[in-house]
C-alpha cells in the first residue's frame, strides 16, 4: 500500500503535532505567551513547554485552550492521541504498550515496585530518576506513564487483578508526603469495580515468582500473553506453554494472598504508620 500523502506538511507524530497546533493557533491570534497565560490563568512557562513538546499538560488545560481558540474539541482530541501514543515510550516497550491498550483483562504480580498503571506521578518520577534519563526525557516518560492510566478508566475499562508483595508497600518513597499519596491512591483505585487488589504479606513462604514481576494480558483474539521484567530487561512471552506455566505460579500466589477486604485493611494500617506532615 502506498505511504500516506502528507497534505499539511505538519508532523504525523501525535506529541509533536499537538505542540505544533498550539504554537500555530497562538501565532495566528497574534498573542504572546504572557497574554495567553493572563487570559487562561496558568503560568506562561506552562504554555511555552506545551509548544516545545516538553510537556503535554492536563486535559483541563487542553479543554481551556479549545474554548479559548474555538477549536471545538480538536485540541483535546490531539491531547488524547498524544497521551496514548506508544511511540513516546522507549522502543523496547512499545509493543507491550500497544497490547496493554487493547487488553480485555489484565492481571499482575509485583514483588518490588507498584505497577505502572497504579503509580502516582511522584512515584514514577522517583523510580525513573534512578536511571540515566535526562531531566526533560524523564519528565516526558513520567507523563507517558501517567497517561497509561486511561486504560483503566471509563465505562468499558478492562478488569485488572493485582497482587502486590508486602515488600512493594514497605519500600517507601524518600518524600514521606508523596508516599502517603501513593498508598492513598492504591486505596482509591481499589474501590473501582474493575480493579481488585491483593496483598501478599511477609511470612507466606517461598513461591514461584519470587524474583519475577509479571503482567498477563488477555487480548481480543482470545490469546493471553505475559510480560516479565527486571532491572536489566523485559520480555514479552507469547508461547502458550510458557504463559500457562507463569499463570499456574500466579494462581498459587493468589491462594496465599490476603483477600481484597483484608488487603485494604493492611494498606490502611501501613498508611497509619506513615508520619503526617506537621500542622502549621
């Protein structure tokens, strides 16, 4: 099939296209960044970062810009495409991200970190800061990770079953208030009808996924694939026998875990142990 003909000459990459449209709309209006900031109530530096592609901002900002320019939802649509674009992830993760977005159900075991779909921005930022990413690239990766959470939102969001080792819930962030927010977020999402959260407490003994965090994706064609990852690399497992072997290990762990009600109580108790900020 012949390649698509580019009519406008503008970028076909969603994140860059969003930035280009914002810059062109403002220039056509003859506004400065400062004037735009005064009209909408956000800092001018935010709009500068939006137009350079350094950040995507929030849906509220995109909606406000739509209203300001009279673009009838175009900018929010471009924002959604940019947030969901798999090319913003590192190349080795893109196929998994595409499958994750298509999955009709997901289940996960985590032994050391919170799953990306359940991370707060602060948790993702601290985790990614341990790598070699430069500040701007790290910020973009945090945005991309938070954008993935849309997979679990909406009326048709897929069911997501999560088992977290107690180690995940004990390995706190350096910033205590941000760690409280992460624990509170886990409690919040666990209230959604499509998310079931289990805690695997210390003392349950050795098991088959001790050093193997794994996520399973049930796809629309009926296949199930698994994704395993460690600090060095990740692997997408598609061979049926290997996936079934990992599923048996996962099921064995679920039998050892606290039930959802007990898990909620467990996290609430952990939250009580986290110091509160001193009142002023």
